[in-house]
């Protein structure tokens, strides 16, 4: 069918009768991929708006560009790191470790307690406790996500508590340079974008060598392995490889989530368990 412009999915909000309206600045997000394509520009605005104190990194770090470099408290930067602010500012959160062999290009921001373990990282917005290595380009990575090995992730949205196995790689450009289509539960949608990688929900795990096609959507809580390419739509809480996806049972998922969260010093109590159980029921129970 004809491509569906994402903006047409949403009706503009209408003022309620008798209510005063006030114009405010900002941006209306029509779809998840708006967060991906708008993140580098928003990162630049955020760093400039916050006006955090600038600091000087160690003398054995190479600096390029005239943009702002902001380094938080107790940051550990090894020799042989390159910060390039030619295309935008860089903010490194408190207590972050930046290892030798890392090339950090702005716009770039990472939260506290991250580990930047080497490779080319540019146009990235990463939350706290994000472990990044390899090539990560113009992507949003939420907190407590582990990509500690080589592999390419580009123009992607990666949720929280995700673990990407070694050499997990996504494509963000079709061979024919056409626009990227997504397969969703309600049908296929043309995003109108020529570059879009993957959209990955919270608590997703991938095995080593996982290849992810352009515009793949992986539902929350899925555990993918086997070295084969998953389908472009992976239902939430899926388990297995591309040709044999089954249900990731609720009890097994919750046990894994408990282990992972406690490894990062996060409390896993009865409330968290009830919440995750409800999410599982919404995402997978409704499919039964």
C-alpha cells in the first residue's frame, strides 16, 4: 500500500471548552523514531541550556574542534582517547570510565557511571550505567544497557536493561537506499527515513553474532540467540532464534531480570516483580 506518514497517526490536541491555552516552545513527537532522528540536535540544545561547568581532561587526551567538552566529577580517562567537538558538544557524566582507543564525537552525552570501552561513538545519548564499545552512531541508549563488545549499532533506539551479545550488529541503510518500512502488529508502515536501525525494548537480550535487519522492532523482554537474523517484528517476550520463536515464560523472564538488576545494585522487591508481571501479561498474555 501507500506509505503512511507517521504524523498522520496522531490527531493534534484540541483545547477543552472554557480552558485557557498557552503557547510553549518544544517539539511534538509523533513516533519512536522521532527520538532517534532528533536526538543529536536535542543533545546539543540540552548541553548548551544546562550550561554545566566545563573542565579540562588529562593532558594525554587529544582534543579536536571548538565545541564544548564537559567532564563530570571523578571521571577516569585513559591515555589515547580522542574527543571531537567539531559537530557538537560532549558531556561525560560523573564517575564514567573512558578507556584507551575511544573516539568520542559530539553531539554526545552519557549519564553517570558509564563505561566507554573503545571504538567510535558519535551522536549518542546514553543513560546511566551504559557500557559501550564498538561503533555506535546517532543512537539513543537508555540506562543500564550493556554493549560491551564490538559490533555496529546505528540510528537505533535501545531500551533499558538491554544486553547486546558480542558482534551484535544492525543495518541502518537498505541496499537500494529506499525508505525504511517497519512491520508492526497493526501492519506495515513507511517511516519516510532512509536511515533507521532497530527499535529495541527494555530487557532484551541478544546472543553473540546476532544480525539485525534495517528497521527491525524487537519487543520488550525478548531473548534472541542462535546466530540467525530475527524477523523484522519480534513480539514482546519472545524466546529463541528466527525460525523458532516461542514464548519467554514469565517466571524465567522475571528471574533473569532479578539477576541482572541486582548485579547493578538495583533493588528488586515485590513491587518490581508485580510490575514486571503486569507488563508481561500486557505484552504476552494478551497474545494467548
